[in-house]
C-alpha cells in the first residue's frame, strides 16, 4: 500500500481562503453540500446542529450589524477565546504573522489590523455563510464535537464540488448580534460560521499555508509496535 492515495492528496491540500468572488453558488450545489454535511456522525444520532444559511442582501445586512456592534462595543462571545499558554497561542500568532506579512500589514499598524478584523466580519466578500449554533445540551462539549464533524463534512463537500469554504470563529465572537439578527433563541450558542463560495485566487492570502505540527507533537501511541511518528 502506498503512503498516500487520492483522498490523502485531496484532504492535505485543503486550505482556508480569506478572499472570495461575489458570484453566488447555484442553489442545487448549496443543497447538495447541506445534504452531505447532514450525513455527519453524531453522539447517539442526536444531530445537535442548528444551521442558518445566509446570502444575498441578508448577508450584507448581517455583516453591517456585526461591524456596527464590533466598532461600538467590541466582542461578546458565547465561549471563551482563551487559547491558554504555550504552543497553542504560539501557533495562532505564527499564522497571524504570515497573513499580515502577505498583506503588508506591520505589527505596529493597529488600524490596518482592526480593518482586517472587519474584513472577517464582511465574510471576506463571500456570497454565502452558514452559522452553526448548538442547542442547550448539558455542558455542550459533545454537541460541539458533533458540530465539528458536520463542519468538516460541509468543507469537504464544498471542495469536492469545486468551491471553497473557511470556518470563521470570528463571527461567533459577536454572538448576541448574530442571534438577534437571525431570530435564534438565546439558549442556542454560536460556535462558528462557515463562509463559502468561489475563492478569489488572485488574492495574496488565497493560499496561506499555516503549516501543521509534526505527529510526534500531537499524538501518543500505545501498544502499536513499529508505529514511529515524525
């Protein structure tokens, strides 16, 4: 058996574009992606995802509401934004440095950095976004895990159909505004949004390569002789 196959190639080449073309996807393709995402596994088949798909003028209105709230009151997330200490915030900082470098934004240029946050809230110019809420189920950890499987199916389906998507935690950092705009009950918490459409391949941040940690940094092997991790 070879070390990689077509699926391995496909999944390892996935990336998160941060610039999109405005053209909407055909509704038939959006429905197919949603059906693919719906096939995700979940704990005891609970399927704890509540998905709001937004496009057109509604997406522009949502974006304007999020930016207004951000500029006026800052962030109001449902969940902590604390990455802890050590390697995890370091990885985040390294990615930010790469992106700001590609965009020519210097560390001391605070206004340009804030404007890049606003670009997040503009959904990077994409024609569509899916906001993923989870219901009030215990401490929500299992529901959040299940929503992750849904999101991965969603992203893989987009790529398989020739489109792109990016999971955006930034949208969830202004959760009450998103909930109010979409008419979502306050008991439903916003984990992330998936912004999607056709990526703008001419953008300098189209193919930002964040890199991945070596397996030896994230995986511990028990009882499997000969499995060596680099």
